[in-house]
C-alpha cells in the first residue's frame, strides 16, 4: 500500500471512530436520585393523559402468547383507568381511594386499597406519585435523544414482577414493559397519546351490575370521586 493510500485509510478510520464516539456520547445513563429526578420531571410534564394501547405477552422463549388492546386514562394525582376491550374485557380503575378490578365475563369485581395500585397495576405509576415510586423502586434512566428509557426494579422481595420499564419518544409516552420472575415479558405500546384531554367528573368510575360478586371491602364514599355502583 503506497503512502497516499495509507493516509486515506487512516483518515477514513479516524472519521469512523469519531462518528462512533459521537454516537456513543449521545446516550447518557444515570441511576439513583438523578434517575428518579429525570423520571419525576418526565411524569410531571402532564396532568392528564389518554391513549390507546396494544399489549403482547411473550414467553421466556420470546414467543408471543397473547395479544390484547384497550384504552388508558390518567388524571393526577390519583385517578387512573385501564380498560382492556379485546380479547377479554376488563376494567381497572382507581377513584382516589381504592382500586377496583372489574371482569364482566366473570361477573366479578375485586377491590384493593389504593396503596396496592403500584404493585398490582404497574401502569398506575403514570399518576406520578414520586414518593411511592421512590419507596418502591430503584431507577435507572437512559437517554439517547429523542428516546428516554426508565428501568425500575421493585425493592420488595415479594413483588409480582422482576422489573418494568417506561419508554418515551420525543417526550411522548411510547411503551411499558414488565418482566416477571420467570422471564415472561409483557410489552405495551401506546398510540394516540393526548395530554390535553378533558375528563368528565365521573370519568373514573365503574358501574357494577346487580349481582356482581364483590371481593374485598368496597369503600362507601360520598365524594365526587366515588365509583358509580
């Protein structure tokens, strides 16, 4: 190889290395309080949110086992509704005091204290209760603009899942991924995200038909956040 060819090769190698270094420098990963602060800032960027979702459950061998779809609604500080339409209808709603899981096919509703929402319904962390998140998870944030990914691992040993991650694309909620202790992964993709939506006063409620089997202690509340029963 002559001198000129060697110089051209060196220049090309230098350019490639600079490009690789510049790409690598874009991604930024932090943990601890800094990651928690970033997550808090992202969740604080909206007070209300509605979105469609598509959910797929994958086995440990990465084979798709089940697919479902529905709608998500969030109104801070404590109102949340996750409605699955297909293939099996189910509504999970918090009214600010309790969590109600209603399965119309089973004619059954399960009631839990609001404190159980984060452990039972990972998507409810979108309500932005940072005190609850800080006491329940360790957080790692990776930023590779325009994408942001937050990996949360439960601090409790008896958690129902091993980890979950929240993804944002250009500041907009994009994905939620939950991995259980057996390696099964639930991946949720969001679309039609609207953070300027207005909700009716009785939006976060569920009507339970007469004869519904209610498991748990249903709170008899009289304020405007009470579920319609």
